C-alpha cells in the first residue's frame, strides 16, 4: 500500500505569512519520509464542517501544485479532486500537461462531478444540474485524453466545442498523466472510472467493499480488466489520532482491496506533524 498526504487545511501556526515556507518544508519532509503522493483540494473556499468554515485560508490548487513541484523530486502531484465546472476542459488539459512537463512526469488529474454549490455560486462559476455535470465530466475526460494523446482535430459535444485541440508540450508521462475519477456514485462515477480512468477514489469506510464490487461489474460490462484500475481511498486523521488507530484503518482498507490511501490532517497547527503521523504507518502497511 502506498500512502499520500492530502493537504486540506491551511490554518497553521504563523498564519498566511508563513504558508509558503511551511508548505514547502512539509512537502520536502513528507517526501523524505517515504510518502509517495501529495495532493490538494481544488477548492477556493474551505469546506465547512470539521475542517473549518468557508472563510478559512484556501490556496488555489494548480498554483499550489506548481509550487510543490518546485520543492519536491519524486512524489506524484494532483488534485483530490477537481470539480468539472471549475476549469474549461481544454485549459485543464493544458494545466496538467504543463505540470507534468515541469515536474518531470509527476502530474496527475483527479476529477469529479463537483458538489460545492455555494462556492460555485459565490464565485460566479457555472453549476448546472447533476445530470449535466456528469455529462460534462465525461466530455472533459474525452477532451483531456485526446489532447494528451496528441490529437489536434476538433471536438464537439453537447456542452463543449473545441476547434483545434493543439497541446504542445503534451507532458512526459507515458501514455498520459495519471487520471483519477473521484466519487462513490454507482451508476455514473464508477462506470466512468471503468471506461476512462487509471484509478478510482473512494471515501474510506464500510462501503468500500461494495463499491469495489460495483466497479468490478462496470469493468466487466465495458470489457476492461478490473486489475488495471488502481483502487484508492481518502481518510482523515485529527490531532488526537494515534498511530495504532491509523494503522488499523489502513490495514482494513488494504484487506478490502485498496492499494493507496490519501490521509488528510484536521486541526494540526504544524503540518509536519500530520506528515509524521502518516509516515509512521508506512512500516506496517507498505507492501513487502
């Protein structure tokens, strides 16, 4: 099992003036500790609930990933996950290609159908009904895969029209940057994973075995080997979480078929402490 550090909370000691220094230091520290992936949310406001109110500090995702690329050498970098309504598909494909090129082939795209309506409305972003968002998600996957493959022709669908999908450089990853579709939806999300993605991402919990069974059926339906899809999950850890509890949860997910887990810290005033907690579990859960 691989472990990733998902950075979802930026309310750290020192406040905004220290964000850049602490983020760079934490990324370097996490990489040196054996953590193989670092991700950020593609949000403009904090989510509310246990992580914090919308007014809390939130960094724009792709600027942040470019910053992280400059301060790391090996970790995979992507969002967990981009809302499909937040970026025009052609621009999104270019953003990932650019990040992949400048990071030495370490970029990925995590994407989903979007859910944070208040954020979208607040910032003037489109937020169509859920059925249209899923249509746009599939169209975006096709556009990104087309642009990453070097296709330069036109693309026209119900919601998008690109006259020329020129994309140079295409990135360094072969055959294309890592592609994850995040979400738990059984009818459309997991089917899109089976059709197009390198990985799924689920919320770690008791539903995981059932969701993976659904994914397996979708893979059978589209004629794709189930083992080709990486199975990942996301879980949280707060300042009161102990190593033993985290290891127990990770081993349960590994037993269910999950091979990579992204852990995000809640309430850690020093982000290095969250990275240390994640790294402390590696000896118990890493594959022999």
